[in-house]
C-alpha cells in the first residue's frame, strides 16, 4: 500500500489553504447574515415606531380634555354632544379648521388643529377619526 496516492507539500498546502479560505468565507458570510438580520430588525423597529399609534382617548386627553373636559362633558369649551352625531368630514372641519357644520366660524378659543397640530405634530386624518370615535363612544 505504499503506492497509494501521495500528495506533495504544495498539494497539501493548497488543500489546507482552500479549507481555511472556505472557513473564513463561511464565517464572514455568516456574520454578514447576522448583520443583515440585525439591520432588518432595526428596520422593523423603525417601521413600528414610524406612524404614531393612534389612540383617540390619549389624543383627546392631551389635546382636548383641558377645555372640553375629560369625558367631553364641557368646560371652557362646550360638551361635545352634538359632535357625536356629525359625520367624520364635519368633525374634521370643526377640529382642523374651526368650521361648525352650520357654517359658523367657531370662536378663536377653539384651536385650529390644522395649524396648531396634535401634540405638536401635523394631525393625521386617522387621529381625528380616532378622537371622533372616542367622543362618540362616551
Ligand atoms: C383652548 C380650549 C380648547 C381646546 C384645547 C379644544 N377646544 Fe374645542 N372648542 C373650544 C371652544 C371654546 C369651543 C366653542 C367655540 C364656539 O362655539 O364658537 C369649541 C368647540 C368645539 C367643537 C364644536 C362643538 C359644537 O357642538 O359646536 C368641537 C367639535 C370641538 N371643539 C372639538 C375639539 C376637539 C376634538 C379638541 C381636541 C383635538 C378640541 N376641541 C380642543 C375650546 C377648545
């Protein structure tokens, strides 16, 4: 069996360096894979924290309750009983632009939320809808 295949030093060196190279490439791509999934996780977190979660009750508490009362029962501003029956569009016009459905301009005390923003940010339609839904549910 002395005539079996034998390898020169160069061949052995070649096999060894190929193996090492393969291992390095394997580890590197594994790490790259981990990094990629790490990035994907970051993107997901960003997506989750992108559009603010819409919570009508919280929005009402921080933007409206000070004047209309915690249960919209009235205070500086009137009780929002009529507004429960309004369409979303009418509610939008009054809250964003101070336009009562009758066409009357609301007193300037009532903020124009299109200008002041909700919690300091430009109001999104779904936020106004959520506030309306909260008021309707009271
Ligand atoms: C600084 C006080 C103040 C804040 C804050 C405020 N309002 Fe008003 N709001 C008023 C006053 C005062 C009126 C009455 C204006 C009028 O009739 O001319 C009013 C009127 C309204 C009306 C019309 C009600 C009706 O039946 O005529 C709606 C609807 C309304 N507010 C919704 C809201 C919502 C929703 C928020 C929060 C996003 C809010 N308001 C925040 C003071 C406020």
